[in-house]
C-alpha cells in the first residue's frame, strides 16, 4: 500500500514533465488515479491469497511428516 502511494505521488510529479508525450493524456486523465488504486487493491488481495495458500501448504507438509 505504501508502494502504491509513493508510486502515485512520484508519477503525478513526473506527469508535469510529459506535456507533449504520447502517454500524457492517460497520465493526466481523471481515470488514472482510480485505475492505479484498483490495480494496487487487486495486487494486495492477490498477495494475501497467495500468502494464505502458502501457509496452508506448509501446514499440510508439516503435518504429513
């Protein structure tokens, strides 16, 4: 979550430098912020699920020994 906030702030700061570049319209668009937050939330949920699956797999391995 902290990485998402840092990336968001840094990207907004750099957006001013991309006035005439191809991605300028996307970076300056009002949909960019929600897209970044949605991507970060999906990543956090995916990480949580993967971590939980790893814990369950390790417990199954340890109980099977």
